[in-house]
């Protein structure tokens, strides 16, 4: 009986919806006329032209990211966290590839997003370095507006969907980093610095680092900025990209966080 009542209510609502759509048929027609007028207006045509080449990229990548903690005044590195090469999805939005008249130079307006974690510290002494798993971690997240300038080879041969592109851009947006670390690169702490040196040279234990180095617990989020370099090959709507980017953020206390990303990706473009 209960199921029968629910079915009756569903059917009655459905019938009401049909009746309501008929009662408002005139309003729907007025809306369609208004939308057509807007699309044919100068404002509408300019706006639609701006979005007509927009697309999204969906695919996958293998990326490696690191994060360093530097003194803003001296740019001396205090510690660095390094991640592994890990697979990650690719999803980005672009307003299209816009060229300057008939040249091979163009620009692109888009957005980037990534989040990642690292669990090993990179200890550097001169030209040598070594990673240490000392129960520290960092989590990073970047959401940014990313305008780029590029030069495309192959556009002039009549195959715009088969070309090689070199680009450079800037990243402006929000970044967040948090985690823990030992200040292994702080030369003012001689015992810590010597413990790190011995570890890199292979004659020291990582326990000496945890005993002698200052421990830092950090959590910072603010506006960030950075630079992106990339090379991409497009065949039809398939895109292979090799990119390297940085994103920096000033934190309280005169320090700066810098995240670095190197990635190789394969994706496909889907137009709107």
C-alpha cells in the first residue's frame, strides 16, 4: 500500500510538471527569443568569440615535486623536501590558443591545480646530496591563474592540429604548504650541519640529525606566484607535454616557501 501511495505521488507530480511546462510555454518562447537577441548583439558576439575556442584537458601525468624553505632576505635554504615520481590526473581549463594575426606567436589563458605530498628530506652539501626518511612530511596545494606566451612550429603548413609548441607563463593564485621538518641546511647550527654532512658522505647516522637539528612545524597559506616553462606536441586533439614550474609564497617570519614541479603528461583536448 505504501509503495502504491508513493507511486501515485510521483505520477501526480510528474503530471503537474507537464501541466506547468505547458502553462509556461509562452515564457519559454520569450526566453529563447531573448537569448537569440543577446547572441546576435555586439556584446554577445564578442563574448561568444572570447569563449568559442575554449577547451578542457583531461588525461594523466607523472610528476615529481619538491618544496624548499628559504630565508627571504638571504635566499639561504633552511630545508628541502623531495617527493617521488607519482602518477596524477590532468584536468585544466583553457580559453583557447590565440595567435597574433598570422604569426606563430600566441597566448593562452588558463588555470592550474595540483596537490601533492613529500615524505623525504633532501640534504645537500656542495655538489652532493642525499635523501633522508626522518619522519617528516610536507603537503602542498596550488590553485592558480596561468597566462602563457608560446611559439608554435607547424602552424604555417596548414595542419594546426599537428604542431610543436614552446611556451613560458606565470602562475598567480593561492598556495598552501604544511608539514614538519628538521632545519638541516642551517649553517649557524654547527652540530646539525656536521651531522648532515656526515650523513651525505656516508659516515653518519640519520639519528644524529634528529638529535642535533632544530625541528620545525609549519602551516602557511597565502597568495603565491611562479613561472612555468613547457614544451608540447599536439597530434589532432592528443597532447604530450613536458613542463617545469615553480610557485613561491612569502610566510610570516621572513621566510619563503618555494614548490617546484617537473611533469610529463598525456592528455586530450575537449572543446566546449
